[in-house]
């Protein structure tokens, strides 16, 4: 099954290489670019398969030596060589399995992260601010750039809603598992009795889309200019002219106030609307295939409770994979990599099982 699928990919790779030598294709820049992109996407799998073939040949040679050799010392060396080669062969097979999983083409994209306070009043708004800080710290640790696009700040030091853009190669791949309901259990700063409260915040992670993927008719937009508000701090241009854009067919409304120019804010607001429309379309697609693949990791459902942050126990638990860390302070300070890696592994395992690999 595995080798059958891999050889199909290898044959397609060889076809592409032949096509790219065709003078007609060489003269067609668009076609040549498409073929080069397709070849690039399977290059690593083809290289791994060729290494696999080489290891198989080496195993055959070592096994022939075992049949012909009488010297005990040489036999031991040959057996050790076969064992080492078999281990390498297994690693290459596992690598090919992972590479056969269709790559998420959104992984390299920039993202918009929308955080909304849920149940819990002021404490939920403060928790939303904590999540924002966690994501900004994590993004900065990964070398990404962040920019707050809009915020609805309240006096207790929290947000009813905040949207942050994260820009950099691979941003979506690092944040795509964060969509859902996050729950916090702790004693609020305003709690005089020392009682533990439970509050929630909802996170939606949306990859940036281009005009080709989602086209918006300008006649469907209602654009209003206002002035920015909120504390902003180092993240916000306080005197920026804000743009509020409403997409009339869907009712989606977005305000952006991060730039000094109305035009820039308008364009960013439209980009967020495009991302939300794309998210809605993908959610609909996911619902259609949910019966076939019960994905617990990568569903991106914003109504799904995904993680609990328990302060008394210094514990963070991801409910999708039943994985816990007892270093809550580090997680809230942006050390999310442990969870991202575990979720990526679980998602890969699900997709391998779904593909029968």
C-alpha cells in the first residue's frame, strides 16, 4: 500500500521533469511555474524514496554476504550491518508515510487571531488579555511579527474582543490548533473571598487569504471612517483614522485602527473579512466530512472546549489529546511549543490512519 502510493508520486514527478523540458512549456511561464511548484511539493518524498531504494540494495548485498561468508567475525559484522540498515529502512518508511499526507497549503500563511471574552464577566476579559500576551510572546519567540488590528478594551485591564495579526513564514502552522474555547480556573484579583472562578475566552485563528481565493464585490461593502480608541500602548497608533467595514451579504463587520492611513485600515479590514468568509466556507466543508473523519485535533471549531488553564494546580491541559503540562507560568509567558508539537503529532497520526497508512 505504502510503496504503491509512493511509486505513483515518483512517476508523476518524472512526468513533470519531462514536461519541463518541453519547448512549449518552457515558453509558457505560467505553466512552467505551476509544474515547478508541483515538483517542489513532492521533491522530499522522491528523495526519501530514492534513499529507501539505495538502502534496500545495500540490505540485499549484506544478506548475500551472510550466505557466502564463513568467517565468524565477518558474519557478525554483516549481521550488524543488516540490523543497522533495517532500522534505517524503517525510519525511511515512516518518513515516506508522513510525506504522503497532503500538506496543508495554508501552513505558510500569515494569520489573524481573534480573541473574545466568554463567560465570566471581567475575569473573562482579563483572561482574553492573558491569552493575547501569550500569543504575542510565542509569536515573537518564533520570529514572527505581530500587530493589533482592533481592540475593545475595558477598564479592568482586559478585552471584550481583540484581533491580532501574526506575520511570518509558517505562522498558520504554529497557531492553527488554537481555535476553540479556552477555559481558566483561578482566583480573580477582584475576589475577596479567595474562591476559584471558571471563565472562558473564545479564539478563532484565520489564515490570511488573497483576492483570488475570496473575491469581494466593492458594492457589497459599507465603509465608515472613525477615530481609533482604546489604550493601544506600544501596539497601536493612537491618532490613527479607523475604518469600519461591513460586508452586507454576510453581516460581518470589522473595525481596524492600527494604521495612520484610512486606506490602509480599510484594506486590512477587508482582509479580515476575507479571512472570516474563508473560515466560514471551510467550516461548512468540515461539517460535510465530519462523519467520515472524526478529527479531534484539527477541527478548528470555535465552539469546541480545547484547553483548561488551572492556576491552583499550575496545570495546562489540552482536552483534544489529553495532554497536560505542569508549567503554567511558562505557557502563559509564551512557551507553547510543547503543545504545538504534541498537537501536530496527533494530527499527523489521525491523517495517517484516515489514509490507511
